[in-house]
C-alpha cells in the first residue's frame, strides 16, 4: 500500500479516536448480560444505520441452528437474543470481502462493592486505561471495527468489497450467535474478531464444554445427620474426580500441535455451586455448573462421553454415589477448538497492517479459552483473525482496556481493510461532510 495512504488512514484513526472512546463508554453503560443485550444491540443498530449501512437485526432462531454441527444446547429463552449485521456494498467489487465480528454479551460483574476504581457499568478513564465491564471483552473491539471503517470514510474512501459488521450475542456461553449469522448466509473471504488478545494473533484455541452435575443426597434432620447423605459434601468428591480426569487430559497435550508447550491447556472450572434447602436439614441436592476445555480436533460428543464414563467408573465404589450416580446435563458450550493454518493471505495482510500501525512484528500465540472464530474456520472454511487490544482483568473486577493499544489496533484494522478489500472513492452523496 502507498505510504502516503497509510499515513492518511492512521491520521484519520487519530482524528476520530476521542469519538471512538466516547462510543465505547456508551456501550459499557449497557449491562448487556446474557438475555439483556437487546438495548445495547438497538444502540449499535442505530449507530450503523446513521452511517448509511443496510442494517438487519434478527432473533436467533433455535430451530434453524439446532441441527448444525456447531450448535451448543441451551436451556434459556432466546426471545430477546438478537444479532445486528450492517452491510457495506461497494459501487464496484474489486477486492476481497470481509466480516468484522464482535460480541455484545458480557459476563456477570460480581459484587459491585469489590470494584475499586469505578462501578462496573460506569466507565472511567484513568491514564491510559478505560475501566468498565465489557470494555475489553469486547466492546472496545466492536467500536474498533466500526471506527476503522469510519477512518476510511473520513478521508473519502470506502472498501471496494462487501463488508459485514456483526455484533452478536451468546459468545460467552454457546457461540450460537455467530453460528446463527453463518446459518443466515453471512460469509466472506476472511473475518476479523478484535478480542482482547494483547495485540497478538490467535493461532489456535481450545473448544469448550459446559455442563451441570446434579448430586442427590438423602435428607434427614441434622440431629440424625449420620444416617443421611449430604449432597453438598458428596459433590466435593465429584469435583476431585473431575480434577483428576483433567490432569489426564492435560497429559495428552503432546498429541496436539501448538498445545504441546502450554503448561496447562485443559482447564476445568466449577463456576457456580448451589444446593440444600435448610440449615438444619442434611441437603438433598447439590448442583455444580462446570466448564472444561477440549483440544482442537476433539469431537465434543466423544469428550462428553468420556466425562460420563469417568464419573461412573470412579464413583462406582463410593458408599453413596455408587448407588446414585450424579446426573449430567449439557447446557451450554458444546464447541470444538480450532487451528488457524499458517501462511494465509489474510494473515500476511494483517501482519503488514500491524507492522505499519505498531512498528513491531505480529506475534501469534495459543489460548486455552473459547473464541467464535471456530464458527468461521471450521464451518465456513474462512481464515478468521482474532486480534485485539491489550486488556487486564477481563471476567474479573476492574476490567480495563489500554486506550493507546486500542488506537493501534484500530489503525491496524483500518489498514487491513484497505489492503484486503481495496478502496474506492465514496460517491459525493454518501461522503461525510
């Protein structure tokens, strides 16, 4: 790309960056938890419509996606689960098409009094950091996608190829939002997802399984506790068994390219525990909400079967659980991991854009977390570049995103769009004043 054009694009990102921060702050103010994303999605719909894009907001139709190989089972109401897709069409398509994807859903914020800098949905700037739930994961990324296109518009240019801007839901729990976009027919030659990845490219990531384990006990009055069976205490034995299985799975890492050097690629977590009905009654039930990773190439059905078989085998000799095995329900992520093959034209273009925007070489790494990129890579055969800003404390207290990093990433995305899609002049009636 011409050096003069590169300088103009990066200067345009700089000129619009204060507006971009304000937009990101506006997004943070929406508590877009699972099932509550719709107001934030309506805000994004309006912002994209005001820019002149053709915008569609559609509900996730479980019937349309439930038979897809990438579907994850759900037990929640999808009536307010909506995706937003804006489409840019060039006057003459001479470049390669692109999807700019991001997710609007955020994870629960925890006790507000444990946020020290600012309440979770009251964004605050402190030095180079912007604080707030979802700011890093990943509302700053959604804003970067939109304002990278704005930067081109600011200098009278637009992509010379079709571009879809996607704001999806369900990334933090199933991946069904991105999957629904694919099933609706939205594809392209490549995709970018600006997840919080410290200005690095994700080479591969794990798949994820979510499941609930229900342990049944035998309730009696606490005065006769020795004659009953405490479901909460029994659940501890289930947890320890699953931890032992996790270590066995981690020992398999040498069989999986890109994962053999990770210290602990397969992570198991009990994210929620509830049980019992009364302090003076031996608990009759306990429910564990669990998450575990699987390697790329693993079939979720096979790993799920291994979990069920492992618990049946290990608990067979348990004095109580052996006669009443825990019940397992698969109720969220049932997702494969993916590997982004090296050497694609899209990766080369991002590496060059990153170099120009940051004056450094693009690094690739492997993450044991979940990413929606698996939808594009596995089920659409598209290179999907997961690449976003430096953040801290995502899913924790005082989540924050680096503003200087966000500016660099936005510049890199804008340069990538110009290189990948090509550019053309905006027609006078569509140009910004």
